[in-house]
C-alpha cells in the first residue's frame, strides 16, 4: 500500500515538473517585432469597396463603346448577307455578273498576245488554204496541154487562159503569204499597250480594242476566201475545156483544191469565232431574266431561268 502511494506521488511530481518546464520555454521564446506595414495594416480598418450604381455603369459602357456596337451590327449584317447568298445559287450568279469582256477566259488581250507570239514563226503559212489552192492552179496551168484539134482562135483562147491561170495561181500564192506577213495580232498588241491603266475603264478599253483587233482580220478574210474559191474554180474549169484528157484530170484536181478555203476555216476566222464562243458560255446557264410580281411583299423581283446543256 505504501508503494502504490509512492508511485502515484512520483507520477504527479513528474507531471508538475513538465508543466513548469513548458511554461518556462514559452516565456523565453523571442518575439519578432512587427513591421511598420503590419502595424499599419492592423491599425487601419478594412475598407469596403463602394459599388457603383448599375445604371451609371451601363451608361458609361454605352457611351464608351458606340463604335464597337456599330461594328458588331455591320459584321452581323454582312454575315447574314453571305449566308443568304451561299444558300441561293441564283444570288451567286447575279452577284458574279460583270462585263463579259472581263469575264471571258482567255480574255481578248490574252488571246491576242498568244497569237502574236505564234505568228512570229508561222506567218508564212497562216493562210495555207489560199496558198495551196493558188499553188494547185499554178501547177495545173503550167503542166496541162491543150487539145490538138483546136483551131487558131481556140488555140489562142487556150493559151490566154493558161497564162491567166498561171498569173492567178501565183497571185493567190503570194497573197496568202503577204496576208500572213502583215501580222495583225502583233499590231493589235501594240495598240492596246498604249492604255496601261489598272482601273476598270482602262481594262474594258483594252479588252474591247483587243476584240476589234481579233475581228478585223477575220472580217477581212471572209470576202478574200470567197474570191479565192470562185476565181480558182472558174479558171480551172476554163482550162479544162481546152485541155486533153490528162489535162482535164489535172484541172479537175486543181478545181477540187480550190474548195480548201471552204473546207478548212481560215486561222483568223477560227480564232475570232472561238473567242465569241467562249464569250457566250459566260452566261450559259442563264437562259432569261423576267420580272415577277411577289404577292407577299407586293413588289417586283427578277425571275431568272437557268438551263444546263451537256
């Protein structure tokens, strides 16, 4: 019993000693001096932020950003228009309508430059149809022989028509080469080079002058081609009347070759017609545009008819 009391007394004494030691450590711990900022922070009370009235803030925002609102509205309108155009193929076609001179591919000025470059090395046989028909007439007039049963007057007429055939054939041979030597496409390129402006008016002027440069030789070759066919055919028929059987075969071949300008179109005519064909294909799907009355909006609007050909 005495031992248990001593043990309890010892435990209480140890606990008391520990508590005294802990208090001594707390009193000896150094305290860091507070800084000026901390003292100021502790001394000043926390200020609450004052809220601005909602109406004033809205008014300020509205007054500060009027341009941004306009920009947003214009962007929305533009996006709406693009969305409407993207969903309407007719609107897209109507939007792309422009001067046909500027929409054709290739343009007249581009075609003119291409042909001017090619005629540098091919001018002498550009009108080969006329040259071949004239050469065949010259060959027939120089090689065929007249019939031996001709009288004096007929023999004189035969010699005259053979000489005329030689002159006519040589003349058409030289004329074909001379027409190519003029190089009309080069002259057209030099003409449109005088208008180097970049605006729409200058561009249209160049294209229209280029179309005139393409049209001029084509219009010129039309009557020349007809004259070549008729004259070569007539002279070969005339030579065949006074020729022998072998000579008639020669004159017949030359007469058939006289139709070469009609069987194969001239280069200048083909280029101009091809340009017109490309130009008409610009509005190929657009068949017609007629006004239509809309009963909902009570206004007139264009009605476009579209056709596709394959």
